[in-house]
C-alpha cells in the first residue's frame, strides 16, 4: 500500500512541473492516475543523460558493480533510473558513483552461522571486465579471497589500467578495489581454473 504523504508529495511535484510548463494541473484522482503514474511507463518521458560506473563501498572495501545508463524523468524533479549498459557510449558524459547497502551485491554475500575457512591467494592473471564492452588488462597482480571453497573477492594489488578496442576506452582502477562483480563470465571461469591449479600444487 502506498504512503498517502508520499503520494501527496509526488502529486505536488508533478503539479508544480506542469504549472511551470504551462500545462493544466492535476485536479482529480483520474487526472493523477492517467497523467502522473502512467508517465513512468512511457519511454518518451525518460531522457538518456550519461553513463555511470557504480562502485559499492563498505568500510575500506570498494567493489566494481558495472556500467549503467542514467535516465532522468523529464517531468519529475530529481527522478532517475539506472539501466545496465549494453555498450560504452563515448558521446555521453562518464562518471563514477559510490553506493552503499547489501542489496547492491549478489546473494552469495550472505553471512554464515558458522564462520567458514578463509584463504587468500596471490596470483597474476589476464583479466576482462564486462563494462558495456570488453575491457582487458594483461598480467595483473590480484589477491583472490576464498571463503568456504567459493570465490568471494578479487582485489587489485596495484592501480590497474583496463583498455577496450571498440571504441577505444581506458579505465583506471585503484589499488584495493574488488573487481569480482565486474569480471566477464569467461574470465571468471578461466580465473577459477587457475586458482584450482594453484590449490592442487599446495
């Protein structure tokens, strides 16, 4: 059930925007339903403005989530939505944004009733990020964290530059960033095989 106060605030915002644009205000529940609520389902009301790289921050841990297209609503102030980008768009402004909270990360990052065994491995690997396009870096020093037999983190040991070819893109990420969420599926498989080979030798 929606919050009456929240609905009232939303109605006031859209009403104010309509007045500024010389449009008639929302006066009845029917006007509200047809003009306000429905406006969020119309693609023409969303304008693509920029691309954002989301970075999850928790304590001193930074996790790269991915590249997103930022759409802003043309009628409702401060209303936006983020959609996972299919490709890097050099025509749009690019920025990074830190986000917080457990809901940004995958379900595998759950707490355990009994603390599982943790193990850290230092290794060198070729990495590929899926950031709307493939961004690659060769012979990268990383620290892999295994928790209970599963790969939980892949942390950059040094600042690292990733490059894409079509179009040419350069992305520099800082030391200490967890890039597991941003790795391509194929890269994760290759990395896991490399970790398996390393574990078999110890």
